[in-house]
């Protein structure tokens, strides 16, 4: 199951910079992950300072 970003996101952009398939983009108040592009590698979760990306 693809990762999602919860409301804890502080819009720092660390996750987007680490995504190897560019599945993460700016949304309205938080970053969002395109589930069809996400390869579930976890790189976003490893760099997030607030733990916003979660695997469903």
C-alpha cells in the first residue's frame, strides 16, 4: 500500500527531495503522495522530521 502524508506535515519539503520517483508534491497545507507513482520505498518517512509519511 502506498505511503500517505498525515496532517502533522510542516511543509518542509524534505520528503519530496528524497522521493526517487517524484511521487510527492505540494498540496493544500501539506505535501501529498501520488499513490499510483509511489513505490513504497520509505525514503520519505526516513527523512521526515515529524513522521508525517505513513504506510497504510
